[in-house]
């Protein structure tokens, strides 16, 4: 059965993470994604290691970082600064449905590869621009990186220990979330085009996405008028809902309602805690967090982690271990859901990858290839555009392609 987006072609001019993440999502859903890279070096993240994948002789190749965001794509190496390279990319743009790019605002205009230029040759094109701050506004000309966006967008102000320094999240979450939003936006634009025949420009900004994904924390401020502070692992709206020490480690206790709190108290040997007037409802528990949390922590210290995890789960009280990544990929549920896959790589043989989490019932995701080596598909793509072997050889001699 054809994949969900098997009829869609994407020209991916992006690099690093946010744009490539969107391109990889579209590739996972079946789209043909052609990634344009600089001859000789390619996407910056090819060198962002260690660790690096190794060929079958043990020689290092591309960084694991690059492998995380470029699965299922074709790589074509074109010198965008050369007029001949620009002509090739523009020609490709006439044959695709979607372009994804993450250059600085106006950065592609000098090459004739901006939205207006490509719209002129492909009016139905969906053109998605990913930048730090968007196409307009006082910061639009500035470069934006995930770390600074997490800071400027408020995420670091609510992340970290109350007595420590503000902390970034351990993954480039602003980039990843922007990639996910971009993928959603592209598909919405494709559906609109299907109904109207009209293409459009999508303006994605990391800062916008970071503000949008503050979710309940943003609404807590907008409704309550008070900026949330760092709570460590605690939840701003639910108590008890954080990491607690046990007799031999830490686990997550995530009490989501009054019934679960009563079950926890019974299991912990403190049923009176659930009927205490100060803790009867979640709102009261949030209000009296400072009094309740030390009591819960003391109760949790009386038993080892495994005892709590087994017995809390049996009673329907949400809880979980704090796994390192080796334990994550050994977890029976993660294994059952097949969240690790192996892909065929042209020089490394088999390489590991993290699976796409979407489970389609009618168009299941199939993984056809690992992230490509630089320029792996240059000849194939150019031949598909109608260029002869002689023309491709000449372009290589001129160092326009590689």
C-alpha cells in the first residue's frame, strides 16, 4: 500500500536540526525528500561528533547527530553560490510540492531561491521558511539558536532547581518542536492547495514555537498575572507530582487526582493524610505544597524503588523509574513498540535509529534508507531531471555538483 505522502516531493534546503527534522518527518510519511547540501562539507551536523558512525573498516563517517534528523532522504551536493547551481535548484523547485529552508531572512533572495522567485516558476509551491525570529519584527535579522531561544522564550525560567541556576532542557527542544510544527503546517498547506490549487509561504520562527509550547505555564501567567518560577521536578498545578527519593534511589510519583492521592496514602500507611482538610483536593495540595511535599518524601524513603513501582502501579497510581538511555532502549514497552530500528547504510552496513512514534493503521511507516552520505544521489537526481551523463560530468568538472 502506498505511504500516506508517497505522492509528495520535497526539496530540503535546510540544515542543522529544525528544518531537517520536518523533512525527516515528511520522509517517514512517504514523501520523496531531496536534501541539497554544500559540496565537500554538507550539512554542518555531519561533523558534530563524536560519536560518529563507522564504515565496515572502522573508519569514522558522519556524526550520530546528523543521523538523528536525515533518515529516508536523498542527498545531492550543489554549489548554491554558482549560477549553474542556482539554476539546478530552481529547476528542481519546479518539480516538487514543498521547499523547506532555514537561511537567514532574505538570505536566499540573492540566489533567486526565495519564495517570490520560486513562486514565479511554481505557483502551487508550498515554501516553508524556518528562522530564529520569523520573517518580520525587530529581531528578524538576528540568528537564532535553540539554547538562546530556550532562554529568551521563557523555558529556562521554569526549568531547573529553585535554588540553582536556570537550566536548558537536555535536548534541543525548541528546534525539534519547530520541526514538528513545520511538518504539521506543510501538511495543512498541502490540504489547502488540494482544495484551492493555491500554494503559500509558511513562516516558522523558533521563538514563536517556544512561546507557544509553554502551554499551561504561559496560561498560568496570562490568567494569574504572576510569572511562574523554577520548581525543579515539581508540577506548577498538581501535587504531589515530582521525583521523590526512595530508600535506594528516586522515582517519579505523578498523582493526577484526589482518588489517586487517597490510594497512595493508603499504600504508604498514612490514610489520614488523604482526609486532612489541608490536602483534601488538588487545589488545596497545590496551595499547601510546602507542608505536604516533605511528608510525602519521608513516606517514600521507607521503601525501595522497585517496591513502590510495583505496588503503586498495581493500585493505579501513576509512577515510573528515572531511566538512563541504556535502560530506555531495554524497557519492555519501548521494545514492544519497536522504537529502535536498524537501517541499511551505504558504507556502514546497518546503523541504529530511533523509530518514528506515529503508528498508522492503513499506511504504516516503512524505513527505506539510513541518512545518506554526502552527494549519494547527485547523479540519480540530476539524471531524473533529464541531464545527460555528459552534462553531469561537466557540472562535476566545474565543481558545481559533487
